[in-house]
């Protein structure tokens, strides 16, 4: 992967607790689950500790990597149960990313679009994975038209991406009841409401519609409590944002939900074409009936000293 050299000193350290709790109306006799709950190591992130605890205890667990290089785990539980708890605890160290000043001088977007069609070089070949339509991200003229407001002729690619990020933040309202996982991008664009997953996939659809690669980023973001109040356990959440390919800087991340160029408050689990590639937990169960789901995420800042406990 193309990218900046990793600085020797971390810019932030976090502990992440991610609990997924299913409660079933009837007993489950078999559960098979596929997990994307292990943070990914790359140029700007290193995982220093990680553990997944499953209750009831798994009989069979297999760690691996998927097509995109993300860490995975497949678990099987044959003990009859009416509750399933999956608790992932991770400690990660983040390092500096390109700032606003560094991205201002990026090349114009049209040469990148043209080079993607020619498939020249290892970097563009890898980026081609994120150029085409995927299960939750399609191409259409409406998305292209929305992108073209920012992507004017000759404009620097990353400068236009930052403006597109800000426009989505300004034009759309966060509403946890407005959409579902299956809501198409056309409905999101028309309704101007959604959640982080929708806004990330909307921005990705805009970029792919004009011939530029973009990938879906899955992870967590540090939230800040009101002034004078302590951090609440379980108050954070899973998050999604966008990574944009640049030949000179590699992959640069933008968060349209929070109107920012990603720096040191986002913890990455993994990436793919869209949400379906990096769902934190999905699987099948035998029995169970109606299920209730509760998810708790806590992101805790840690001391930067390497001697600090994780």
C-alpha cells in the first residue's frame, strides 16, 4: 500500500471495548458467526493488544484475513443458549496523517480518473477494487451531478474531496430513524437524511460515478462528553467514513458525518467496497426466534507513554 512513512512516535492511543449482545426468545442450538472486530494494522495504526471473548464459549474459532486484507474470525457455538455476548477489547496506537495543508497541493482529479481506466502501476491496480459498483453503492447521474459541483475542471483532487465532505455535512441531517441498511443511495440523496453509513456510501457513490476510487472505512470514533461531565461507558458507537486514493499520498480519509479530514480520533477496524464487506458481526443461528440486539462501544484515550498499561 502506498502511504506516508510511519512516524516513530504515536499521536494518540486508545482502548476500545465493543460489546454485541443478542437476546433470543427461544433457545439457539447452533450459532455460526463471522467477525470483523479486530483493528487493522497499517501505516497510521498499530494494534498493541487485542482479545475477543465469547459467551457462551465458542467450540471452534478460526482467525483469518478476507479478500481486502482485514482481520477476521469465524466462530461456532453448539451449546444451547438464549443469549450471545461478543466482547472485543483492543488497544491501538495512531500516528500522524496528512493535514489540510498537505492535501492542498494534490494533483488535478482528471489525470487520476484517466489513469484508473488505463490500470497503470501497482497502486492503481489495488485502487481499482474500489472503482466499481458494489452491493450497497451504485453509479448514477444524480450522484455524478452532486459530485461535479465540487469536482470542477482542473481542481486538485483532495481539495475537491474535502469540499464534497463539507457539502454532505451541510446538506444532510443525521437521523437514525430515516434509513435502514438496505436503503438505496437514491433515497438518501433525495431525503437528505441518514446515518454515518449512508453518508459514507453516498460520498463513495459520488466519487465512483466520476471515475475515482473510494473505499468504505469501518471503525470507531472518539466522542466528547459535554463540558464538565465524565465520559459515559458505552456512549460511543461504531462509525463509518471514506478513504480516497491519491497517487502521491496514498489513501486519505474523510469523514462526511463529522465534516473533517481524519486525523487521530478514528480507530480503523477495516475497509472494503461498502458496509457489506466489513460488517462487524454477521452469521446464522438455528432456532432462537425473535432476537433483541444491544451494542455498546467505549473508546478510552490512554497515556501516550509506552509504559502506560493497555
